[in-house]
C-alpha cells in the first residue's frame, strides 16, 4: 500500500498570503495524484488531478505541481473561503490512498 | 447536473445490519465507477471500495474487505454500502463519489452512521 504523508498538519496563514502544502508518496506515482478541499460539514471537492490540472471551476490561485513522490499544492493568495482541510490522494496503485490532510487556518 | 444523493442518517446498535444508498442522476450511471469513502469523527478520508455498475466489478480496500459489501442497481441508478453486523467503530460519515480515472470528481453529501448501545 502506498502511504501518503502530508505536511504540515496545520498551516496558519493570513488572508492574502501564499500557502504551500506538501504531499509525499512512499512509492512513485508518476503524476497520478489529486488534491481535494473539505470545509466543515461538507463533502470533499476535487481541486486538482494529474498533479497539476485544475478541475472544472477551480480558481487559478490553486496550483498543483510535482511528480514521482513529491507534490505541492500552492494557494497563491488566500481568500476567506480557502480556509479548510486539504487532502491528497494517489490513484497510481491499488488500494487508492489518501494523505492525512493539512488544515489551513486563519493566522 | 451531476448529483449523488445519499440516504439519511442512521442510529443503530452493535450487531445490527444496515444498507445505505447513493442515487445518481445527471449522467449515464453505467459509464463511471462509484466508490465509498469513510471519514471517522474528526479524522481523514479512507477509501473503502468501488463498483462498476455495468458488471458489478468490485474492488475493496484490504482494510474493508470482508467488513462491508458494495452493490449497485442500474435500474435505480443507485449504489449501496452494506454491513451485516455493525460495530461501534463503524461510527463515521460515509461518502459515495463518482470516479473518473480513479479520482473522485463528484461526491454525495455524506451519510452519518452512529453505532451505539
């Protein structure tokens, strides 16, 4: 099973600042990685797939990058609606696995 | 508009059985895999398994194999997640989601299952 490790667990950022979230895989994924955003009381929402492709309707301030085992989600200028928990998910191997999540909170 | 509508919250006792549902609309049900994801209270996401409605080809996470059963009814455009004997540790929110290329692109609203004596 591929283990996905996200860091940091919590990120405190001021509105308007940049946030950089990391996701590391225990085996190579090529670019078969997705990012999701989850707000309290809501289901997750797909943000990024293929490591760097934004899903439909996702603002350009969300950027995914990386390949093989190291991946990054960057939010260029945090808006109030971006404070949430972010999960990465690998879909290169069975079983599909998620990272433990990074909570982005207001500083 | 793609929609996945899940059945309502349940409160059950340990040892009881349960089947929850996820009804799809707005797309061709037989074209996409549907998966189930568990989220325990205050925790992260865990992939449980997926099913392809056309032939009921099902894949389970090793963590959930033998613990749950996933099925689908194409005439009802509905996927199901079933337990034969619930445990307190099954208390969680369960999400269904459509998959495209093994990523989850549309999600249901979640079903809260509480198992308590």
